C-alpha cells in the first residue's frame, strides 16, 4: 500500500527461500540414494531455525501495525516540506511522492527502490538513513549467508541419508532477536512532529 520495498518482507523471503530450497535439495539427495531409503523426506529442522522464522514473522506483522498508528497523525507542515525538499534534491519525481499522515509513500509501485530498505519512512526522517534498518539488513545478510554455507557444507559432505538440517547456534537466534527488537523499537518511536506541536 506504500509502494515501497519492505525490509521485513525481504528478510522473510530470504529465510523462506533458504529453508524451502534447502529442504528440496536435501530431499532430492535422499530420494536418489541407492539403495532407496524408507523415509527420504523425514528431515529434522532444528527448533532454533523455526525461532528465526518466528522472529522474522513477528517483524513482518508488527511493522505495519506500528506504522498504521502514524498514518492517523497529521504531520507538521514545515518538517514535511523540508523532508520532501530533501527527497526532491535526489532527483526523485515529486509528483509520485505523497504522505499518508506522517508516513511518506510512493504513488506508484514503479517508484519503489532499493533505497527504501535503508531510509526512514516518516515525514521527519524519510530523507535520512535509518540505522535500525541498516543493522537489521546487515545481520540478516550475515546470518542467511552463514546458514546457507552450513547447509551447503552438509549437502556436500554427506555420504548417505541426510536426516537433519545443520544445527543453529543459539547465538544466531539471539543476534537476530536483538536486531529485530531494535528495528521494531526504532519503528515504534515517533520520528516526526505532529501538526499540532
């Protein structure tokens, strides 16, 4: 509805692709074994990996809820004009940029860009880098790549039936949990002045 790229959606997509493609790869390895194995699809996925998915889902659901409160608030006009002016200096066609309450939105889906993943969303910070988003993106990329390598090594080094995904270190879960807590806390904090202040 904002016609912007979403960091929480990107993260959910990355984890989903990694886990589903990993499951498919392990299942295909197990199915092609000779002699055939009795339960090639009986593959254990660690509880910590489900926790990682749960944390990502929490941000996916929580982010729009936190944003919806800001869409009902009227922005302070001077701050709104200053932010829109800074966005215009980047060469953005301002006919396609609008505000929905305190939230800056694009008029068309074609205006969504990769910079949406790293910039603020409100009339007070939409023209600035959002450090909460930057750190969550960084932690996500590091953890997804690290687990992809671990899963690739498990596939490469397997000599027979693979019965489980690689274990997930509890430190990974903690790191991602802290990252998401910071992301959601930063999203909950108002970054814009209201029209009556």
